[in-house]
C-alpha cells in the first residue's frame, strides 16, 4: 500500500480529504456566490449570467417552491431539460430549499417518464416546453401536482428571447402541442418570488440531495440516493485532484454532456462552480458545426466528455482550427476512452486526454488518472483521495494483485442506497461495506485500476447504460413477439449498440415493425440497431435465456 500511495503523493494528490469540510451543497453554493460574485458563472446561446445573478435567481426559485407551491424539505422535484441557463437556477433553487432533485432525461418516452415520476414520488417538475406533450400523457398517473414550463430562449433577454422562442416553436416546429391547465411559466415563477424572502431550512450531510436514476447492476431502473455528503465529498475529492492546475475565477470549462448526467453534474456544475469557473453550456452537442463555432469563441481551459464525443469532434471539419492554447484539462469518463482517440486528441489539442472512472452510485468519481500523466495508459486511474478500491472474487474474497475480479469501492462518495429498494441495496454492498460495481478489472503494482469487462449484461451506448431486461420487457408487449433477448455488439461510433434476437409469434413480423415499436417505447440510444430472427433461443436447464451464448 505504501508504494501505491507514494505514487499518489508524486502526482501531488493528498491521501485523504476532510468530508466534513462543508455542511451541505447549499454551503458550497453560497460560498461560490459570495466569493465569486461578479465573475461569470454560466453561459449559453450568447447570454452570460454571473454568480450573483445565479444566486438571486436560484433564491427566487427556492422561495417560489416554498411560498407558492408550499413544498417542504425532502419533497422531490423533477428537472427535465437539456443544458440551458434555466437548469442551474432550478437545480440550485431546489437544493437550497432542502428538496430532492430528480434528474430526468428529456428524451424519455412516456413510459420511461411515468416510471421515474411514480417511483420517485415527485410532487413538481420543471420541464422544457418541447417535452411537455410527453408529460401530458402521464401526469395524471403520477403524484406531480405542479408543473413549471420553460422555453429555450426564456433567459436570453429581450428581444432575443422572443425571437428564439418564436423560431423554435413556429419555424422549426420543435414544440408539439400540449395542454396542462395548471402549468406555470418559469419566468412567471421567478417574477412572483422574492430572493430576500427565501428561508433555507437546516440541511445536513445525511440529507438526500438527488435521486439519480440508474439501472445499477441489476437492470431495474431505480434511484440512487446521493446525499449532500456524497456530492460534497466528491467535489472536495475532485478539487484535490485537479487543484495543481486550477486558478479560481480563471477557468472556462466546456460543458457538452447534459447536466442531468452524473458525470457532468458533479464534475462541471459543482466542482467548477466551487472554483469560480465559467461553464459554457452546449445545448445540442450533436450539431457539431455549431458546436465547433462556439468553441472558437473561447480560450477554454477544461473540457469533459465521453469517447464518442471526442471522436466525433476530431472527425468534424474545422475542429483543428480551434484555439487549444489554454486547454489544461481534458477529462474522459462515462465509457472507456479508446487509445486511438486519446492519441489523436493529444496530437490535435496538445493536451492529454485523462481517463476517469465512476458510477452513478459513487457520485460519480472513484478513480482518476493523475493530471500530469504524459500520455494515455489504458487504465482508469488511481483511487481518488479517501477512496479504497479492492478487487473481489465471486465469493467476496479479495484477490491478489493483477488478478481479475469485481471492482469494489468504499468512500464518502458512495451512495446511501437505492430509493425504496432495500433488497437491491443489500445486493450491491458486500459484508465489509464495499460497493460492488459489477465491473470486472484488476489493479497493478502501483494501484492503477484496469477495467476488462462487465460482470452483468449491461450494454454501454455512448456512455449511457442500457439494460437488456428493459428492452426485452418492452418487446414482450408486442403481440407478434414470442421471445426476445438483447445484447450489445461492438460499434465504432458509440462503443456498443443494441442487437436483439427474436422468436416470432406471428410470421408476418418484420425488422422494421420491431424498430418502430422500440422507437415508440424507448429513448433513442436504447433502440436496437440490429434485429435477428431465430426459431429458438439458447436456454439453461431451468429455461433462462443465455445471452452469453448469443454473444458467441
């Protein structure tokens, strides 16, 4: 162990952090608001808001939730929108009011949205108008009593806000008709509240800050209970790791990954807000020409993303013309960084692409490569400060160095458990308190962790977890499907894509029908890209479908 931590000290990283440094995320936010008051905090679509402006708006939103909606500490509030200025205002407001944030992927289908809202017991939702028609279909089946609707241009200032909203709605036709009679406009909510009247309740590190939904290691969508203590610890850990490269108020971080994703939420939103950085929010990172046009406006110092995003940017004309002279930190997570992509990134940007590893259940950072790593090494890094990583066999015993087993993690950033799922929580914690990740890997003599495979059948598409059980459950609803099995197959662009094997109940069933059905019931990245029909599927002696036999 001495040799492992000696390597960490060489990297300029402390062995441990003080997880009690802050009393809550609200304290971290307030310190940033006060310490960096006049500095720019968030930028989107040509508009920049300072830390003091974010403070006032988020306090107004918190007051609105308390006084007008009569919500209480511990109530769940869902947020369903892409990267817009409204997101941090809503996020910070909910947290400062002592309520629990339920992040929702705005691409969810009605079925997926209904499950998350019902499971979390959310009483309110902040949603972009573009997706309100989905909410309309399910809201009466949930406990949601309050809907706050915003439009893309709402915070861009007059007259730009009116122009953007009109174009999005009437020219681009991006807002399907919807009707929720009790809905309140986001801007109206801010107008009807007072920042000075907001009262912060007593919030402790043990209080839940987020229900962050994930399939975990078993495939059933459930909410990881991330406390204020979990996220605060991960912010402190990440700050300790990157501090040699950081100057307060001098950093500009590009934020293309959605803030509702745990990686971007903690790394970009909280860590970089805690150092007074400017977050440049990219609303639609898939529009690569527009993305690169935005990049050319900034002398950015940090950039986070997933392998597929880095790869796509490198392949987009004009990317090499971006000014990378200030870039100090390029951080890849969410999925494995490929050597070819990391090496090309280094060549083009002159900055190493540093790989990190974590899960929703670990807030997310658990391992990270040193920031001064000269080149890609194929490892996901060292355990970060105050974090223990061990490798266990199927019987729960620690294995020898270099031997493959399940990666298990212990640290102050590890979740409290799954919301209303005590049985599932018990399954993922070993008897000695380590969180069982479901990932297979090994540790070398210096403490670097290498991932080699996943223990479960989870499929990783562009950094998002896709679970075969969910896809198979959807297909079971199709009247022409007898049986199905989903697996992941390699894909150059997204790492993996979904392939399904189907036994027909009705011989008229076609691949096109299957894909169309899946599109109606699943988010885009979960939709199968390949369909193969079989007369039977391989099964065990008790009738369980053997996906491993389908993978060959």
